[in-house]
C-alpha cells in the first residue's frame, strides 16, 4: 500500500514542504532513479515531477516503481520526444508548490542545495535563485574545482558558468540550467518552445525573459551543481556539424529576441558582434578537424 511519507506529513505541518522538483529526462534510467531518490530525501520537497521525454529504455518503469513507494513522485511520459523546453513546461504546469526547482537529470547538486536556495530567496526577496555549474574532468574532484573557481562581481557570465559571485548573492541572468523559481514566475514567462535541435540558449532565454518582466533574478555562492561526464541519452549529439549549426541558429534567435535589451543593460556588445564571436569559437575546432582529415586523406 502506497501512503504519504512521514517526512512529508511532518514538513506540511511545519510549512517547510514548499518545493516542487521538476526533472526532464530521456534514456537515462539510472541517472533518473538517482535524481529521484535525491529529491525525495530533501526535507523541503513536497513533490517530484519527472517528464520522461520519449525514452526507449526502462526510465518510465524505474520511476513508476519508485512512485509506488512514495506518492510524492509523479511521472509524466511523452511517447515521443518533444524536447527540453516543452518537457519542462509540462512538468511545471503540473506543480502545486510555492517554489519550483528545475534540475537536469545528469547534474549533481551540492549538499543542502534546495535549503540554501530557499534561504537566499527569502533573505534577498528573490524570484529566481541559481548557482554556478562546473564540468569536471575525469581526474578532477569537485572540491578542487570549487576551491579554485574565480569570483567576479556578478558571478557567471555568458558562456562562463563556473564563476561564483563575490558576495553571497548578486543579480545575474547568465545562470546555468539548474535554479529555484517562485512558481508565479511561470504565470508570466515559460521556456520558449521555439528553440530546436540542441536547444542551445533555451535556459538563458528564460532568465533574461524573467528579468525583463521585472522578476528578481539572482545567483548565489551558497551552492553549485556539476557534471562528471556526458552519458548517453538526452538530446541527440550524433552529428557534430548538425549540433554546431543548431548552436548558431539558436544563438541568433536568442540575440534577435533579447539583444537590444541586453546591450542596453551593458551585458553584451552588438548582437552581430556576439554572433560573429560565437561563430569563430564554435567553428574553429570543426575546421581543424576537417583539416586533419584532409591531411590524412592526402597522405594515402
């Protein structure tokens, strides 16, 4: 028999269970199971909503088995993949808490992340609170990486997610994917479902849209998330050229949508300059790889 866990009943009485956790996932059964167990163990969590986005593995079955043991876990299954923006929006629409944590299935949170984000949100009167994000190398430890991470006045910058703010929190629109949102934010803005392919910039788009709508958007130094290595599943990464073309297309859409406002805030240069800079950074490795292939072919 499935019942409401004692942890939830006690938290509800104290008013502490105020967070819904939303996790989109695709073909990452083990990661999804681990993230579900983590979320359900957090005292402030009222419900956990997974959106299984067109998975062909046993992700849905694994999560439903966990849901049989804890009624706070809810599983939404898309028979075909609709992409992260639509999957996240579907999960958010199903939430019933005052606060919503959106987190990727393959990212690992720092200790007490939800509690720290809630604390900052209340202390700073924030609507959105995010943290830096790190991509660990195989031989690195997160403790070493965090210890040497730079601190800047505003924390993360465009395409530099691993920066801490110099103060406990700072205004920022460049946070990575994982953040805590006041639920009412999503009455005004949602993830833009026009992003396609690899969905590059869809998360940044949400933060910028929220800031433009007047929501207080902060980054804090009281936590972080990280990834050790990319695993299978998630978005399609099979074609490097297609992936990079998607980066450029989505970035240009983002700049056409927000470029003028971002420049007015002093956050970017002219949109065309930003796009040209991204083209140079993203295509250089492809050109080098193509040159190496041509050299090997010529030597045959």
